C-alpha cells in the first residue's frame, strides 16, 4: 500500500511542477493569469490515507502590471473585474484579458488570433463587433457664433454725417486812427480764441493776444470788447453791429465717414473669424464695430458684417448699447441669413447665423475679445483612442473627434469556473455562470486604460521558490517508494 501513497505524491508533485513551469513559460504573455495547484488527501474506510490527489488547478485573476505601449488600439483592464469579449469567425464567444488589438483588412478591431472585439453602438444595447470608421466626416455649417468682447469706452465716435464749422463773430480793429481792419474770431469749445482774416486764413493780430469779454454796456451786451496787450481797445460801436454772431462758441468741423470697408476711419474695431457652409467651404467673416455719438446716457455701437469682403447688412447694421456702467444693455443677439454663400461654382445652403454678444462690456481699455463658432470642414479619419469608460473615439484631420462605440467588458460570479481554451482566452461554462456584461466603470466593472496592456501576473521569485518546494516534494515521495522497496526486499529475503 505504501507504494500507492508515494506514487500519488510523485504524480501530484509532477503536476505542480507542470503548473509552475507553465506559469514561468508565460511570464511574458500579455494578460496571462498564473495558476496554482490545490491538493486533497485520499481516504477509503481507513485511518491511513491512500495518498494525495490534485483537487483543482485555480487561476489567480489578480491585476498584472500595466505598461504603456503607445499603440492606439492597445487596451488594459485596470481592475480585477472584467474581461474583453471577443467573437471568432464562427461566432463563438471568448473572453480574454489580452488587450493587444489592431484593425484588420475589413476594418474590424481584432486580436492576433483574428477574434473581433465586441461592444456597444451609440444607440441600443446590442453587442456587435467594433469597426474602424472609413470615409470623411461630413462638414457642419456654422450656426452659432459667440463673442465676448470689451469695446474701448474712450474710442472716438464715428459720425455718419458731417457738421460745418461755426464762426464766433466778425469785428473791426481800431488801430488808433481812422483806419479799421476787419477780422473774424472763433471761440472754441473750451473758450480758446483763434483769429482769421475775412478770407478765413489763420492770422496773428499785430498787437499780441486779444481777449474777448462781455462789456456789460446795456444794449450792446451781445458785443465784446477786444483789448490788445498794449491797451488799445475796440469800442462796442466798432463791432459789426447786432448782426454779428458775437459770443457764439466755435464748433469744430466734423468730417462724415459713412461705413466702408475701405475707409479705416469709418469703423472702430474689427474681428475676423472663419465660418463654414453646408458643403464645408470656409469663408472669412469680419465683424466691424462702429462707435456712434452717445445719447441718453447710453453708448451706441453699430455692427456690420462682411462675408468674403461683401457687406451683408449695409442698410441695417446691428445696434448694441451699453449703459453708463459699461454693461451690455440691448443687442445681445442677432440673426443673420446669407443666401448661397458658395456662389455658382460651389452652391451651398443659406448660412443661418446667430451672433451672441452676451457678456460683452464697454470699459476703458483696449479692444479685447474671445469668440467661438460651431462649424467645421470635412475631415479624413486620422486615428482611434479609447477612454477610461470604454468610449472608442475617432479623430479626424479637421480636429474633430467622434465617439463611434463603447468597449464591452464581461464578468463572472465564478471566474475559476471558466474553461481555458488556449490563446490566452476562456469560454463560459455552467460552473462559471452567465456573463455580466456592461460598459467599463459601470456595475462594478473595471475601467480601461488606453495605449497600454496588462502584463502577466506571474511573480517569478514566487514561482522559483515554489519550484524548489515541489522538487523537494517529489524527492521525498520518491524516497518513500525507495524505503518501501527496501522493506519488501527484506521480506523476500527471509527464509
């Protein structure tokens, strides 16, 4: 009977060495899960055991080291709960922790064995193979344009109509004799006096600085006395009678600047941006901000819009007003329709644009702005990436990104009930239970780390120590057989 116990020990030790050897052999296999042997003793109606047997070979589903690879479609499951769900060409479902994927000739995301990675589409919960997108991303016409700007409160207003200059008056200078010289004077807005001859040529009076003041002389109260620095004066009678516009302040001339894109004096600030039509063509749109003379305590600005150099609202500029605190008061939004922006060669739908100036201000300071617009041209597929929640995101050459689906993960109540099928994959069994499938990060499932893989969880130092122990285990069982053999030899040699 002793031979049986020793032989069972040899078999058990050999199987443990097989498991250890398999672990060591797969130390570099991505997603591999190491195994360990569970032993059980054998009894049969006796107080003395009949030896040992291998009760089970269990895999340890602990997380291996996650290593970055830089490969766009590599994925690592960052947690214990979760397996990639794949399908082979025959429709058989397999599960794996190996996240080394790439796109095949049919644009399916597959592993080295050609098994297709499955997941969810954007709509519904049906599981299906994930494919790499092909073709161009359709363009999107611009529709909403937001502008957050500060208009310079100290900017000079732009006048649409001109104002002629006004004379202050006409007088005759008394040179102390019978000769009088006729001049014009103009009083500026701040009280300064300028001298002109009757041909409106600027001159300097010979007697120095003249001053103008009301002489307070009854009926001549509207006249002025003009005195030279030498004391000479002009009596009110010498002023050109009551017909002169004596004392009226001089109004500086105002030059009209009707809006024109070619006249920089006709606008205050400009803001260029690019918009896109329905077929993806880009167009330059410029917003021209024009400060107008204020009224009623509010500051008024007109906004003109041009598309590719053509003014689209010349007859009806958009009006924006700011209150005395520089806050936007009216004109926060405006709708603009531009028919057939592509012209004859590239006909396109009309641009339906909404401009939003909410949050704009008029403070003392330079013109500053920030704007966004929601249009973009067509773009070619450039690559894929995977987010932590399993989102498969396609990027395009126009800078846009689109989620095309979601990777599915599966978990089992009894992972050790899965049956290894080779190629680092498992299949469902009755002992494992049915899979619990969902998106990464939901229902307790692990998350995904993109451009990375999960290394084998084999601990080489632990396996080598186990190998030494298994070797001693094997040697000890061999020794029991040897001892039993010696006892049997003694019995046979008895006479």
